[in-house]
């Protein structure tokens, strides 16, 4: 019996430690998906919450997984100050846009290209909170809208607007015609009486 009691106490203690660990973990929050136009700049927002105050050892790691599922690429690193990547597709195309005091560790990607389609991950460690969630943002880079598409949209909206004006005008004219006809009938009926 004594062995079972000890085992039960160990399981309870383990559950409490697990709950404590989960409560002490860093939570990272990101948008799930972002759509941006080719050639523009896009802010990838990442915020975090921690049960511990922000420490000097706080670190942020941004990585990128292309859609073709080739290897992960480093995008950005923060430890006491921002560190841009010394090589790779994001060299000279990424800047820090976060504010550690506000628990914001966002970055901006410049001059987006279709090859930037993929998943960006944001990981934060804040000693002693070294475990926690990893934020993911799926980026989709779309082509600019062609003039023909804009032209088609303007024609469609314009045509619908003109059609609505014609319908409203026709309804008003019909109501006025009916009102005049009714007024004439009442005038004739009054004259006959």
C-alpha cells in the first residue's frame, strides 16, 4: 500500500508541476495568414505574453519555411538588440519593428516577391520562461491588379449604378402618373356629384 501512496503522490506532484510549467510558458500571438501585394512591404506582427518580467536574456527568432518545403531559413534574430541576417533571401530586406517594452517583436519584410510565399515562425524565450508556443504566419504574395481588371470592375459598378438610377426614376414616374390619374378620377367624380 505504501508504494501505491507514493506513486499517487508522485503523479499528483507531476500534474501540478506540469500545470505550473504551462502557466509559466511564453505565449506567442500572430496573425494566422497575411496577404500582401507583390513589390510592397509587409509588417509581420508578433506579440507575446510571459509570466516573468522581460529579462535581458529575452531572445526572438524569426524563421521562414518556403512553400516548396525546402529547409528553414533564418530571417531575423533579437538578443539585447536587433540582428539582421548576414546572408540569405532576407538580407537587406528585413527590419525590426517591435517594442520589447510592449511585448511586441514584429518585423517588416521589404519588397515582397512571390518566392516569399510560405510560413514565417516567431519564437520568443524570456528567461526563466524558455518554453512556450511558436507563432506562425502564412504569407501569400499576390500579383498587382491589372488595369483590365480595374476597368472591368469600374464598368460593372457603373452599369449597376446607372441601372439602379433608371429603376428608381421609373418607379417615381409611375407613382406620379398613378397619383395624377387618381386625382383626375376623384375630380371627375366630384364634378358629377
